[in-house]
C-alpha cells in the first residue's frame, strides 16, 4: 500500500474555519492530528512545504530510551526525580511506537534491536553505573556489562570501550515512512491536511488576547478556535507571529551514511560521553549521527554540512567500532532540532494567549513526540480543566539557552 497521501488529499482549498489548526507537518503535528481526529475533534493541519521534509524526515529514526549525556544537567543525584520521569516517559513512548506498528501499518518498520551505550573512560563508566538505578526505578530494563561479558555480547566493540549499558528495548524506526503513514491515518479519521501552506500572519481575536485566531497563509485565510504550534525547530518563529516567545533554541545536526557491508551490528550504539549514535540498516549501510553540528545558512537555505563534523563523527564511530575504519562514507546531510535548556518539552496552552498551544520535544524529539502529542490531545479533547499537564512543560516558562552537552 502506498503510504503517501495522494495530491488531491493535501492540495484542496483551505477550510474557512476549523476548531483546531495545527501548523507543522512533522512527527509532532501529524501525531496530534491523528489523536485529535480520533477523538472527534475538527482538525486541520497545514505544512508550508511537504510532509516530513524538515527535521522529522532528516533524522536517523533512533529510539532513544536510556538516559543520555544531554539529559544530565548537573549531577545524577540532583536530577534524579526529573531523570526518572523522563525515562518513564521514554519507556511509554517506546510502547506507543510498537503499538503503532500494529495499529497503523507494519510498513512503519519499527525494529526492536536493543541498544548499547558505551563508556571509554572510568568517569563515564561510573556515570553508567550511577544512572542505571534510576532507569530501573522508571521501569526501563538496563544492565551495565563489562569485561568478558561485554566482549561476548558485542565482540565488535573496541578495547577502548571499558563498559556499556545494555537496553533490550531500544531500536529504530524508518523515519522516511512513519510520518506519511500517520498522516494518511489522520485523514482517514477525518483530519484535513494541506501542504504548500505557509503561515504569514496570526491575529489574536479574542477579548482575552487569545483565540479565536485569524491565520493568514500563502494559500488563503483560515479562522481557528484553537491554534497549535507544531513547527518543530521553527516553532519559535511561528510563535512570534502570535506575539509569543517559546523557551527554545535551535541547532543544526549532521547525519552520515556509509556503503553497505555484511551484517555486523544489530543493536543501536550510543556513547555516554561523546556524540555518537550508530546503527546498521537493513540494507547493510551504517547510519552515523549523534548531534554533530551543521552550519546555519540564511533563508531560503537551511543548514550546510561541515567537514569537521563529518570527520569528527566518523572518528568517534571508528574509536568505538574499529571495523568501520575502512568503510567508505557515501553521503552526509543536515537535519535540525529544537532544544530546551531544562530538557523538558514545551507542551500545553499559553496563559498569555488562551487557545494557543505548543508542542516541542526538548530532547529525543522523534522518540517522544508521539507520546507528547497523545498527552496534548487528551487535554484538548477533554472538558476544560479535566486533564492537566505538568507546569514545568508550560510554553510560558522563561526562555533559555540549549542544554549542556547538546
């Protein structure tokens, strides 16, 4: 079955009015449309270009469940409560993704491969040991393995690797196919999706400074009782059209892919102290990422690749898996990601503009966005005040820079 919505389904006229208007055709936006439409909420999603053409379609599709270096703001002990909750949510998000592969379409290609998070120094190894009880308390199965046990589990790892945390639940999904599949199902549930529709202005018409909203776009004007900013890395730019500022920053990223080789890796490989994600796709190619920066460019360009990032990322990969040393790198491309300094998502309604909602994952966005979308949909579909979201997720919290280690 063709996963893509056919052109007539996305290129018709904009409705004059809608209950909920979602701006952004990435994983967060289409997941929210899917859930809201399933609750019988009149929902319209607009995307300035095509679905899945920005951050969601340029990431590596890794399912990150273990506590990672960018989540460690301060020491483990002082962040214990937050880290437990983030890990609990990650485990819940994993179950959601696995359920989608049955509920939506097996072509979603969710693969549970297990994951290893490597440590190359004694300090990093201690960090793996310090965070493992928090993961266990959150319901995520992990185990720190060393020595002969590690070599038996992962003989391809370098002698530089002193230990690693094994998580059997981690894996990956095909990032090129998931968003189109979810969008297709959202339309089946009654959502309207329109591509090639860029927002140019937002007017807050309510007497309290909020909704209804008049949203002017390149394809016409639509009035919405409620408006959701699901524009990902561009969510801050969209919110400014409504006179709001979200607590986020943006970073360009690198992803690299190699020539195919015979099967070597099954699990997802990460690093607790250095920027690395590594996996081998079904066609034998290695996908190498981990947050190495790309260079921002003026509009209409986005980000360009940087030699130092491609080379640095490859160097970390070969330090951990030496068998990659003679594998040719075929191509690199850039993605983009939104960060929040406290690593918490931006999720919920703004008190400064009632009816204006935002959904931005502050960490592991591809993994977590569907769960955050479900949480937001539950609040928006329920009677006012019936479902609340954590106040630390508020769009109104103070803006700040990106987290250390991001």
